[in-house]
């Protein structure tokens, strides 16, 4: 499993529910003048997505929570895209889904558990799509080493397939870098925890974090 580098400059910033969170040096490096607003807005946007997903789950009248997770994944992308637009950034479509692009950084939200568990335990589910593998290998920190020609199931890749995984998506822009926004939530307690940073996808579907920071979840006003 990939290891994690703890956040510097104090780790978690601000206090839960406060509007006074200050951006880290890392956030400023990524997002420039928009870092402060994003640091405050990401938790609220994820809360908005949770509320939308909860409403959809209730309307479905299903006992299982599958609908909640499906809607939450889409709503999180949409909420972050709206935030990007409000900041003068861009929204680019990849596979028909909107991705927030701010200062050449794309935000990728991912709910990695339905309970509060350490970020180090985050991993993609089995059968992870080629698009996600390529997203991390082409736009994330340096992916699998040049000599590693294995996919996430451990099977050897042909050179052509391997190189395709490292080819940047034109839709996002060849220079666009990936910022992962990982969180946990459930229908009862909402968003438990949020981490954002730069993560490298490992061959076992876990992540090694070059840098990550914890953001306090937004609280109901």
C-alpha cells in the first residue's frame, strides 16, 4: 500500500465550520490567487453534493445506499465545476463529465469509504476504468516507473498499452495536473473527512501521496 507524506505548514488549517481558513503554501503554488477561496469552498461544495445525493436517495425510496453514492459522485464533480466557473476557471468535459480546471490544475473528487477511515487505506475498487488509470498516470505525479509494465491487476501490459496510459487527455490539456479531493461520507452523518493533494496511483490500486492536506468538513449553518 502506498505511503503518505504528512501535510506541512501545520497540516489542517483553520477550525471546523469557520470561514477563516488560510491556504497553505502548497495550495497557493497550485491555485495562486484562488487558493484561499478554494480552501474554503471545497468543503462547502462537497456538503452541497451530499445534500443533493441524500435528496436523490430519499426520492428513490430504496433501502440500499447505492443511489446515494452514484448521485454523490456526479454531484461532487458538478459542484466543483460550478466553483471553478465562479472563479473564472474552466470546466472541461471528460467522458461526458465536467472537471473543474483552475490554474492548470484539475480537481478529481473521490469518495473512498462510507465511514471514517485513514486516507492511507484509500484505494480504487477492482475493475477501475482505463480512464481513471490514465488520468492518474498522465496527469498525476510521476506514475508507475518506466520499467514497470504491469496494470493494476498485475498482468503484463504491452508497450503500446502502457504508453497510452501515460498519454495526457487532450480534453483536459496536456499541461493540466491532477489534484485529488478524497473524502468519506454516509447518509446519516454526511461528510466525515476531506483530504486534498497530489497522489500517485500504485499498481495495487492504492495511492502514494506526494503531498496531502486535511480540510475540515463544512457544518450546517
